[in-house]
C-alpha cells in the first residue's frame, strides 16, 4: 500500500513538472517575440539618433532632408487629387 501511495505521489510530481515545463516553454516563446521587438525598436532609435546628430551638425543636409520630405508630401497630395 505504501508503495502505491509513493508511486501516485511521484506520478503527480511528474505531471506537474511536465505542466510547468510547458508553461516555461510558452513564456520563452513570448520573451523571444518581445526581445525581437525591442531589438528592432533599439535599432530604429539608434538610426534616429545618428540621423538627428547629422542633421544638427550639417545645416545643408538638414535643408536637403526637409526639402525632400516637402517634395514627397507635395507629390502625395498631388496624387490624391
């Protein structure tokens, strides 16, 4: 009788361990997605920082970028009409 009770407890522990293992795997999948998004956000922030510094230090480049953005906006408005 004691052997079967011990076996039942060990089986319950094994089932719980399997459930916990599945939960851990799900959390890892979620974390991978979150980390990928964070890496992308950091890359864009870094590019924005570099571009911002270049535009502040070089007025001619800032004028060129702003002119290009203005031309792009004007072409988008012209296409809509």
